[in-house]
């Protein structure tokens, strides 16, 4: 039994499209009602729950009579606009049977990139919980473009969990959990019940496995790594398993639990906002020594450790930090523009001071503005 899960007072649960629809691609209303019953049972235990729900585009696809998932953004957005009322009604009806009210909360990346909007979203969610309302969060796909490549709301769920300081993040999926290999291809694949260090899990796990959803296991691992960085344990489990949400919150060993390392320090809200919410404008690749310094010593990234840079960004923009194998080490605020980064990469600070004024001689990314995954 996992104490951190059993004691979780605030739970964020995310459901993907492939979990919410039946074999015909329609919203599975009886299943949604069963999830509402589980959420309400958790509320009776004194817990607060936020639901992050996909499914608007799939619902709209049915209403518009489209046999296949559209490939163009305008039609996808039309599907989302058409289906969002049906999705909200399904959740509202399911919770109404238990005397519980819901609130529709639609977010875009723009809403969480802007710091004031980010805080306003947090205040709204917290007030809804105080008013004993279940927030049902989805991306506002009608006006968003980048969100369609966002990972089937997996990262949105991590952002929401971080936003409200959740105690547990549960991803209800169409798979049992994380496997050692793809179980569809490898009969020897076995499920991994616990991941003590999400950093060690390769980012190349799986791909999208459904014509309805947009995310695969890789997006879930990335979301888990992000939420664990915030000190939030994350469970990925089969959403269709009976009582799965209750079992996950009661620590009964369902799915894969991504644990928060006991020795790890949890990142600040500012760093998490940088790492999870900001739009990434470019990237730098750092050498092995810089990787060790960042991970083991909590150091800033100095220009001397920067091997290369990609993209066009200004000083103050958020960039990815990659190791020599192209793996994501962290995300932080660049102290140099991309043009200046190309000039200073590989150089020591005293050398940089010979051709840049003193106020501009600084780390490539300062530790205070770097979220290490």
C-alpha cells in the first residue's frame, strides 16, 4: 500500500479519448457514469477531484457524421467545437445522478504561458473546489493549434496537477500500464508496477495506438516525469478496469506508479511554470560534464558546456536542454539570444568578457530558471 496515494486529498484524473469512447467511436455514457460514481465515492471520503477529459473532437466527429479522424486543423477544430457541448453534458448528467455539480474549464497553452492567466486559472480551480464543484478541464481545441500535438491531454493533466498542488495524478488509459516492451509485438513483455526514477525511462516508449486519441505511452511518461518533478506521484492504469480510480487512490497496486524519489527536492512553482507551461522556442545541447553538473550538483549551465544550439530565440525565451544523445535534460530560460549563444558556446566566462559587456556575461541558463527532468 502506498501511503502517498492513500492519503491523497487532492486528485487529478485524466481520461483519454480512446478510454472514453465505445467500439463505435461514440462517447460511452454508461462508462462515464461509472467514473462519476467513483469520483463521488472519493469525494465522500473527503477528497477533492479534478477531471481532465479529452473526447470533444471524437464526439463532434460522430455528430458531424465523419467516419475518420480529420487530418486538417480546421476540421479538427470544427469537431471539437461541435463535440464540446456533448462532452460537457455527458459529465454533467453523470455527476447530476449523484447530486454533484460540474464546471467546464477550457484552457489553451496561451492561458498557462501568461503568468497572470496561469494564476487566475489556479484561483478559479481552487474556488470551484471550495464550492464543492467538480471541475472538468479540457483544452480549448476550437482556438488552439499546437494542442493537437500536446499528447492527448497527458501534459495538460500534469500542468493542472502542478497548478493546484495535487497529491496524486492518475492517467486512465487504454493500456494496463508501462511495459518492458510493446505487448502487442513482444509476448515476453511484462508490466512495470513501479518506476522509482522516471528519468531513467526512455522517451521513445510507444506511440499513438488509437484512431481516436492522439497520445501514446511516450506522452504519459513525459507527463509523469513532469508531475514527479513537482513532487506528485503519478499512476498510469487501465481506465476500463472496474473500480480502477478507487483502487488507484486506495493504493491497491493497479497499473504503473511513477514514484517521487525520497531524496529528490521538489521544484519551485516558477521552475515548473517554465518547464511545463511555457512555449519552447529552441534548444541547446550540452556536453556530458555539464549534464553531470546540472543533475548531480544543481549547477547552472555555463556557455563552456554548450555544444550546439537550434532554433531562433531571444534572451528570456524558454528552451530545451538536451544531452549528446538528444535526450531532454531540462527546460529553462535562455540568458542569451540564439545568435549570441552561437558566439559564446564552448567559451569560458572570462573569454566572453573580452567581447561582451560585463552585464551580458552570465550563464547560458541559470539554475534558478532551469527545471531538470
